[in-house]
C-alpha cells in the first residue's frame, strides 16, 4: 500500500449495484491499485479507477449478500488499547521497509501487529517485498519473481534507506513468523501480481503456501491475510477457516456500503483508505462483526479523528506516534 503517488481525487462514473440509476462516486487511484488489473481481461475502466475487484462486482450483482456469516478476528499478544496499531511494513519510518530490523523496531515500539507483503521468488519461496521489482529498495534490478531465493539473499535491502542499515537482507515469510511467534501478530498482504489466477497444482499456489507457513508456526489465530483481490481471500478460507482475512479497498465504488462489498467474499475485515471512511460505515460494519482498519495513517490529528469514529485498527508508518495518541486518549488504560 503506497500512498506516495496518489493521484488527485477523481469523479468516477459507475452504475449502482442496487438499482438501475446512474450515480457518481469518488475514488482515488494510487498507481498500485491501477496495476492490480494490468493482467485482467477487459474490465470497465471506471471500475479499475475505483479500485474495485471485478470478481466481487460479479458476485454482488448476481446475489443478495449474506451479512451474517461467521467472522474470525486475529488475537493480539500485547493489546492495551481498544484500537490495534498495525506497523506498515514494520516500523518503516525508522528502518528499511519489510526488513527484520523494521519488524523488530515495530515490536519494540509496542505495535500490536506488523504488516508485510509477500511475493514468490523464482524457485517458489515466499519472500517479503512490497514492489514487484527490486530497484527501489535494494541494490538489485529486475523482477522479484525472476530471482531465486539465493540470488535475493545476496542483495542489500538497507543502504537505500540509510547506510546505517547496509547489509540488511530481504527476509522470507518463514523468518518473519519465526521472529513474531509468541511476540506480535502479523498481517500478510498477498500482492495482487502474485495472486493465483487459476487452480494450481496442490501445494503450489501462493495462498496455500502462505497458509502452510502460518500453520508451521501455529499462528493461525495471530495472523490476518489481506489482499485487494477477493479470490485470494476466498482461497485462504478454503485452506484455513481459522485465519482472519481482510479486503483492501480504495473506494467502495458500486456498493452502498463496504459491508455489502466485503460480504461477497466473506472476509472478516475491511482495510479502507482513510479518506472514504465515515462513522456510519464503521457502525454498519460493527453491526455485522466486520472489523474496520484504515491505511496509511501518519497524522496525529487524523489518527484521533479515526479513533473517535470507532475504527478497530490503524495501519501506520509511525506506530510510536499512534501509541502516544492512544495513551493521551485513554490515560487510565
């Protein structure tokens, strides 16, 4: 989730899912959201701009959503306040993103959960990296999926952030979960480019491999798996109903509420871009036991506004700042 290149607010034209009326909806378009659909067949470009998963749209248009399906939510080892602090790519304002140092610093700062991104390496290993390419955060070049794990481990993932972190390595999901076990919960985002498009041979799809790795560390109750693509979250649930899932959204687009949007894939939470989240949205989600988390929130004023609206989690680059805001809000906890 990268908001550094968010384009200006757009007015996107869409057809209401609940009627034949024509409506206008607001949406933003980070480059990342645009890229989600780069490999999809022809989809209405206005749906692409709204950041809407075409699979979810199809489900929504074909059936009335069941809002009362059972939900599961991750446990936290150290939650003091009613709002969970989710450290975005670790403590990525204090250390190189998605590195072991960043995750350790997030834990030391008091975050309840670390958020990370996974891709496949060329040899089918789960590696922790946000981008599809190596160029921005390492001294390597090219696509992550075209390098073996051994090749990826030779790269420096720290120097571009600061020379202080020279020699920092790209971690595997195995390494992160081994560190996190019995310490801190983990939010694993399956990047859209890595989502399994068709039914893969058993044991080879990224969703199944993520679940198997989580099970290896007995962390099903302390992990959430997130994605922009609903099909990935549906697969996660087939492999482990015990793992919580969260649907990433930029805009609820065709949907009158994100509750209806999320219910089409039976996710347990929605990770909403903070600009589009109202108190009414949160209250409706809570009515059906759907958690509301917001990304990526680094302003103390916005943090407090969202806490007062009733959000369940803040996804932030500044877990230290978020915890200070919570301490001031709840001085007796």
